[in-house]
């Protein structure tokens, strides 16, 4: 049987893009993954941190590209596309000769033996480039709690939680006026779970302090904002004190709009109902369990959250009832065994050839 080799995000597979994806296949089937050096006959799986075109064209064995983001779901500005490729090339993750990252990626996908994406919307964007495309979401089983009790006491402040890395904070800040209005009129609280600082450009340049960014936009209600440093345990603890999670997305940002439903599923795993912007993935999933009410257009967030806060006052069990639809969806479509078997359907045919 062939060996599976992998070009990872992190050398110890600690990065979420490693441990929540191909790492679950390795754990579930107890099959080790080789991180290098690679043999010519290996089944080579490439993360987005790899030099995709180079490996896809030169590796003699089967090549599988794990493309977790919808880079080709929209057409990026030419200068952005050019600079992304230049920066990736500087770090040996791309080729200067491709000029743009889109061109680099298209040639890599065409040369690969299989491509794994996160959701049907991403698959549709690249369906003309490869005949062997699979959809596999992230595994969120590390977020499972021993119980799913949410903050259902009617007399406690209505508490909202947002979670994400610093570079995605812009989507929360885009909602700051509506959230300030809600907090001022209902005494709601907002928990923000994120990293304390980050690099604004490509994760390498432009240092930003998250507290400063939040303070500028939530100055009037800062006493009602709680900033929590990101970790799995901190996220579990913070969500146990929240009533509802929010996932606002700027729908004009094509890259963010093409994101899969991973964050929604992670909050469901944590036991929370979730209000989302109506991206294609969120609309598809929430509609499938008759929870389209939890989709919120721009300008509707304050009204929607105020309604849910009122429902909580009238019926303390309301939010607990709402989470069951999400948990049922997880059990039916998103367990670790289901995801590992999907990875096996990608890799096993190449292992036995």
C-alpha cells in the first residue's frame, strides 16, 4: 500500500487546517502521515500553505490538493492577485512566473489528481478545472462539551458571543453601530473571543492590537464588552455564558462570502443557536433545518437580536429548544467518523493502485 505524505500548515500538525482535516483521517484509521521527505510514489496531499503548482506538476505519484478557501469563487482585484502571488513566491509557496495567484492556482488544480474543498459552492466555482472534486468540512469534535447548557436564565443579561481571528474582526466592526444601539437599549453584553494582536497583511506585516480596534468602535458601551483571548478552553467557557452567537459577514467581500459553514457548525457543536449573514453556505444549511429566521441582512441585526432577547424573557427555554436543530444536524451529517470516511473515499483509491 502506498504511503500518504502531506505538506502541512504546521510541522507538528497543530494548525486547525491540519488537525481538523486530514489529521482526523490519520487518527480515525490509525494510519501515519509522512511529513517528509516525500517519495516519488507517495500519495501527496497539499495544504494551501504548499507550493501547489510546483508539487502538482513535478510529483510522480498521485497529488491531492486540500483547498479550504474559495480563492476562485470571485475575481479578486488584479493588484491584490498580483501581490498575493508575489508574497507567496517570496516564501516559496508560489511561482513568480505565474504573475497572479489565480493563475498559479488554476494550473495547480488542473494538474492535480483530486481536489478537496469545503462546500458545494466552492466546488461549483472550480468544477471546470478538475473532474475529481470532493467536499469535506472541518472536524469540530474538539469543541464538544460535557453538557450544552446555555445561559437561559431570564433575569441574566442577554449575552452575545463572536469568535474569530483578528484578521476577520472587520466583519464584527462593520456591525458596531447596530450592536451599540442594541447594548444601549437592552443592556446586552458582547463577548469577543479572538487573538489579542495580529498581522494585517498576509499574516506577516502591519501589527494590529485588537483591543484598540474594538475600543474605537465600541467606546460608548465598552463596559459591556468582554475581550477573551482565543483558546479552545476559553472558547468553551465563554460560549457557556452566552445566549446566542453571531456570524456577520460583509457580503461584498467575495472571499468571505464564499466561506463554508464551518463556523456555524462549530457554534452548534458548542451548543449555541447562531445568527448569520445570508451567505450561500449559511442560507443552504439553515434552510435545510427550517431555521431561516436566524439569517440576518445588513440593517436587521439590532431588530433580530432584540426579538431573540425578548423571546428569552418570555420563555427561558426558548434558546435551549433552538439549539436542538443544530445538534441534530451535527449528529446526522458532521460527526468525526462521517468526515474521516469522506477523507478515506478520497485517499483509499490512490493507496491501493
